[in-house]
C-alpha cells in the first residue's frame, strides 16, 4: 500500500517548546519510530509542517541589520525544508537501517491571482501578547490575527495547483526510497512574466498540498497526524465527542476552525472524493493503529 503521511507542525515542535535544534531532534526521533512501523510494510511519502520554523526564520531575517530587506517567505520555506528534511532523513536512516531515504526540496505552483493573496489567514511563528503583536504589526508591516492562545502573524495561503517534483517522487518510490518532500506545503511559485518560475510571499497549506500529492501519486491512503487522537465534534464545547468515521460530506458539515482542524478535514475530504481511497486523522503515536483501523478518525467514500 502507498501511504502519504502529513505531519503537523506540532509533531516537530510542540506548543510552548523552545525552538532549539536539540528539542526538534528529540521530537523527530519519536516521529521516525512512528513512520518506521509503517514503512516496514508499505511505500511511504512524508510531508511536514513548518509554521514555527518559518516564523522563527522570518523574525531573525527581519531583525538582521546586515540585510537591506528580509528574505522572502518562499526562500525561508526552502530553508525549513532543508533543515527539517535533514533531521527527518537522519532519524529515518537510524530507524530503518539499509532503507533508501531522500529529502527533496519541493516547489508548489499556485495561481498568481489567487484571492488568498488579498486575505492573509495562515498562522506562522510564535504566539505573542496583544501589545507585542501590535508593535510588530506597526514596525514590520505584518498582518496579525488572534489564534487560540494569543496573537500570531498571518500570511497568504494560496491553493496548491501543481507540485513540480511529483514525477521525481514517483521515480524515487520506484527505487524503494522513502521520500520526505513538500515540507511546509512546498516552496510557493508562480509562472514568471518571461517564462520560468518565480517565488511568491506566501505559505501553502501543507495538508492541502499533501492531499494533492497523494492524489497525483495514486496513493491508497492519506494519513494526517496531529496532536489529538481524533477529530472532535463541538471541540472544546459542552458536547465534545470524537468522530470515529465520516464521509467527506459529513466532515464538511462539521464546520471545523480554519486555523486548526479545518484544513486537515478538507484535505482528507478532497483526497477521498477525488480518488475513492481512504484518509484518516489522528495522533502521531497511534499512526500504525490508525492505518489498521483501530484508532483515529477514518474518512471513507460516500456509500
């Protein structure tokens, strides 16, 4: 079976943790063990989030006096792919001795006229107090919005149209390679005015990119791993309850928050609708159990 795994940003750096390399390495060692259990018997492609990491790099770039202008988000996204891809590859080599592993910097084509460029809503970086957030907005021209625990920077998140390296991923899978790619949704690019590609100031949603990648690779299963064991109806409310199974229509009727579970449920719904395959959402440590139907929220085709 061919499985595309989408790792949430919290799987790599938990909320409230310092973004030190050693902290991320420890988390990634745990991630590698969960992936290795599946990779023993299946073809596996791994994608990952980069929200905390790209936010940190953006802050450092904006404060660097040696730069006349900060690095754009597309280049910062490429940097996070290299860093996280290297950490994942090394941990996977250790967890799967003798297995081919490749971490690939990946580009995702988006539409230059996507309405998302006029409506920034993708959270990146750390949580700030209202006072600090207002100051950053004034000083750096950032768009700021309220997250569940405070205030964070928001950036445009255009829809993925095409993953440029899909054919390369397909070739690597044919060689028995476990591929890490499409990190942070991929480096966002559009067609250049004189041909070629140019980067844009945005971050593509990694779950929607994972769904598109899984569709193009003809994957059998899309596994979205996060920090909760299930999708929950009425999350945080008096009638909170786990959703154990759902169709795409039932998921969409749940009206999940755009800043957290919404993109995950939409990605799962799209993949199942377009391919007839299966998708699931659940906790990292239960990855093996989720694929075998014993944990998580299973998303299945309409009857």
